[in-house]
């Protein structure tokens, strides 16, 4: 299903995007050395419920997960890259943490993810991983607009990640979003320009470049959800929800600073 939002729905999407951005910004500032991932999940739950929003994750039960996710935010650490299920783990200096959050308000969803280093340690390889995903995301947003094709966005992402020297996995990627979190069209993280669905004003897309330092192979953790690099290498993931407008692309999940 591909949804095209009305102006009224787009206004609600902006509100949802702003909430997602605010919660992620707050969680990022509070996730410091000594923080337990279960506390991060509790903070996310409290903010979502206080805002009168609905979590897209807590009851989520897709074919690639084992049972309902059961938590309010994805917390992926170091070699975990996607769908990190919060568990009893205390963050250490230099950990690479990805927080991925999706909620619904006013009937419209927004989805965003951020990777960052905990504490004061800044391993160069980890900094480079995060930077590559952020640059790839910016490149895709820059080419998004009416008349562009999904392949144009995928090509922009893949060009940045490939030039940075990272293998690219195409099992999971960006997606349409609207009244539900995951919709068509699928946006792979590499592709050929000029191919695929033509973007139209009112379309929402969640774009999410992610990489693993030295492999494209994923393994599923014993929790049935967390996806890790097959080699144990570090990973990074950046994501924004954008709206296609008459003038280009509007990023709905930008933080206020």
C-alpha cells in the first residue's frame, strides 16, 4: 500500500515527526555512561504515553521478529544494527548506540533513528561509520522531490556508502510510512537511478541508511529480534521521515537544535 497524504494529514505528520525528534533528542542526552538500556526504554514509554501517542513497536509482530517486540524504542549497541531489543545492559564509555523510534499521533506515524558514541571516547572507525550513514541520508534527501524515482534515492545512499568502503545489505532499508509504520515503496540502500516508483507530493518516506564495518551479513540474536553483524564488527544507522512536497522534501524528524 502506498498512501498519499492530504494537507490535513501532512499537518498531523509534522506534529508526529516533531514528537519523535524531541523524544530521541531527550533519550540521546540521557543515555550516558552507566545508563541501562531498560531505563532508556522506560523513559521512552513515559514520554510516549505522556504525549498521548501510540508506540509503533510495543505490539509489533512482523514475520522477521519472534513474537511482539514488547518495548518502546530499539536500542542497538556496537555490533547490533537493527531492531535492538532493550535488555539489561549498562552503557560503557565508547559504546556505539543506535536509538530507533516510531510513534503515531493523530493517526499518522513518523520514524527516526540516530547513532552516537556514549561518553568521551571517540574511536575513529566508529566516527567514520556514523558519518557515512548521516552523509548518505543527506544525499538521499537532497535528490528527493516530485518526479524523482525511488531508485534515485537508493543510488544516492549507495554511492555514499560504497565510496566510504562499506558493504551494503539490501534485506532491510527505507520504506513508505503513513497511517502505519511500514508501507510501500521499499527504499533499498543501493540501486539504479531512474528506476522505481515516481515520488509525488503527499508521500511520506522513512529513509534509513545503515552499515556494518566489514560485512553485509546479518545474524539474529537469541532474543529473536536484534540483528547483528555476522563478524561482530561495529555498525551505524541514521534515519529521518521526510514528506515529498511541491518544492522538494521536508524533513519531519529534525531536532530543534
